[in-house]
């Protein structure tokens, strides 16, 4: 092992923690009906669920990026009364049980919800639609992006931004040439985390959007349903979800060094 | 670990397993007031019952009556979907009695060799249409629920209430095009009580339990599609006598009154 020496008990606890996470995945892989794995994960309903999951998670991630970046900027770069409270509220979906999130969305966007009447009058009915799935996913995934980006913004500090501004750069130029490149790694990892969280979303979707093949039945909901009659299919699909999550996280880690380079370039350009 | 570790290191290395075992011991008990029946030692006078979610109210009452008639005996209840419970039992959960909402799930456990003796059918349930109290889509029959534009929710075919729904559709010749196929009847009911859906097929007992929150509409063809609830005690029962007497009690005349009041039919 390279790196700084750590007390042995740290290594023991770390190994214990790692095993705690890895063993269940191994146990699941051992339960997979490998000879039929391909058939199980490429069945019609499995394909429909996977495609729907990827589509909705991408849309939800896009919503997170569009709204999450400005939210993180406001939280990190401004100060106003009640900001602490606002931050806690924005991060609420992180700690809420997803079912509770689903109920909250139902009471907001549902047919009898706070905005349901107005939406209905506008001819928008999201009950049992794919849009409801995207909303559920974005709701639970948004805090991941805001949290990691705000942390990075605070760590990066305002030094370069101030220098850029004194050299005559406008707010948009500072944001584009200094701030965003500085926090690009965090932005990438936050985006990937949001995507992964959206992909795994279950409780809010179940409560708010329903479950219909090709429309609202995402991969986690398909797994939940298959488990009733076909545990083999459920296990195979679960493993598929794990593999997708690993690939996504792996991509994020590969992107990081590039991001760091961009930061250096951004800093040079900004300075 | 190398031999150079100091005494402090060692004591810490020992402390971890001790700490973990303590955590496991403290959290393994089912609840503070429930005696543990999962151990190898027969803990007489306690029955752990795994029962289908739809039995929650009835079985809570039945357990109370059973405890009253058998002083010193405790009934520990766990409710969930029948399929979930069967999976937990197959994976070694310490249950003494299992009450399922369908015969198929019970048969699965029987095939696994988990049942001591044959299951007894103690109740039955039929489907009904449930609509929000103000009935926004003006539903009066199953055919109305199939009208275009009506948001109807049903159970997925994979779960017992969904299999029954498919049979009702076949018998009535009405082809529903649901906006959602839920994995549990509770989720169907939830979509009705929240007003998201216009109609849904749920069990008669669900309509009864929901009270004012939904309006029940009888479906004639549903009377012929009966869902049977079997109960059985398990081979691993810690106290087979207590488990057997609880099964007999649930299948007996006193329990009949409670089950009928909840909307269940005869077994």
C-alpha cells in the first residue's frame, strides 16, 4: 500500500465498511441464473423498463443541471436573510423517505393538488404520465447536484472571480471563464450522482406516477414487480442496474482528470 | 496484521467485533416488548404470525382475542405483501404461522417444504370497483371504467389481485385499458383516495376499510372470482402447539365473526 501510513484500526474499519457494501452485491451476483441471464435482461418488459429508465433519468438530470447550477450559485455566492433555512429546505429530498416525496409531489402536481387545478385549466395532465416519472426523479436527484456544487464553489473561493472582475470581466464572463471551469469536476460528479439517483428512484415514482409498461414502469419498478412471480428476472435486472450504476460512476471518475485540466486552463485564462 | 501491533491496537481490534456483536444483539430483537422466538430454545407461549397486509385490522383484533383466551401466550404480528413474506420465510425468517392472501403463494412455501401439514382456507375476498367519493367520472359499472378518458388503475397480473382482475375482465367481456398497473392493491387504493385515478379494482375488504374515502361499486362478475386466504403453521415453528392452536382459532367460528365484519367471505 502506498500513501501516508494510517493507524491499523482505520484500515480494519475501512475494510469492514467496504465488505459491508461489496458482500451484498457479490451475494446477489451469486443468485443470478447465469445461463438465462441474457434472456432475462432482454425480455420485452425488461427492455421497455430499461429504455424508459435511461430516458427519464437523462431528462431528470437535465432538469437538475438547468435549475441546480443557478441554485448552487445563489447559495454559495450570495447571502440573504433565511438563506440557511432555504438551504435546509432545498436539501430536504435528500433525507425524506422517497414515498413521502411522492406524496408531497402528489399534493402539489396531482389532479387534486395545489397546482393540479391550474395545470388542468392549462390543459396539462401529468397524472400517470412519463412526465410524472421525470418530476419524481428530478425531485430526489436535485439536492445531489446542488450539494456537491455548492461545496465546491465555497472551497474554490472568490479570489479568482474578484481578480477577473477587477480586470474588467463582466458577471457572465466571470461565471463562464472562471467559476464554472473551477468547479467543473464537482459539476460533473454532481451531475453523475444526480443521474444515478434518478436511475434508482423508486418510492416517489411508485406513489406519484404509477406503473405502466413503457410509460411509467422504470427499471426499479419492474424489479419490484417481477420479484412477485419471477425472482430470477428480478435478480438479473437488479444486477443490470448495478452494472449500469458502476459504469456511470466509472465514467465520472475518468472525466475528473480532464475536468481538473480544464480548471487549470480556466484559472490561467481568468488570471 | 503483523505481530508488531501494540496492546492498544490489539484492544481496538478486539473492540470492533465486540461492538458489532453488541449492535447485532441489540437490534436483532423484533421489538422491545416482544419476546424473541427465533432462538433454538423453545420459548413456549409465543406465536410469530406473518400475515398478508389485507389482514392487518382483522388479525390485530384476532390476536387480541386469542391472547385473552390463552393467558400467557403472546402473538407477534408482521404484515406485508404475501409474496414478500413468503420470500422472507424461505430465506429463514423466524415465523411460526403464515397467512397468505392467495393459494399460489402458500403453494410455493408448501413446495419448499416449509409447511407443517396442509394449509386451511379461512377467508375469501372478491373484487369491487372503487371510485373517489364524488365519483368524478360518473362510474356505475365495470364498462364505465373502460370508457376512453377514464383513468382506471388495476393491480399488475403478477400479483393476486391482478390475476383476479384479469379473470373478471374475461368473465365480463369488458377490456380495461388501465393507466397504471400497480404492484399492490394498497397502491391502487391510494390512487383512488388521492383522486389521481377515477376508478380502480380493489378487494371488497379494502373498500370497507377505506370507509368514507372511497365509494364501492359492485361488479356482478367479480362474485365468481374468489380469492382464497389459506393459513398454515410452519415446520420451523418454535412452539408448534401454540402455532397450531392459533391456526385453529383463525379457522374457527369466533374468528369468522371478526373476518366477516371486515368484509371477508367464508374460506
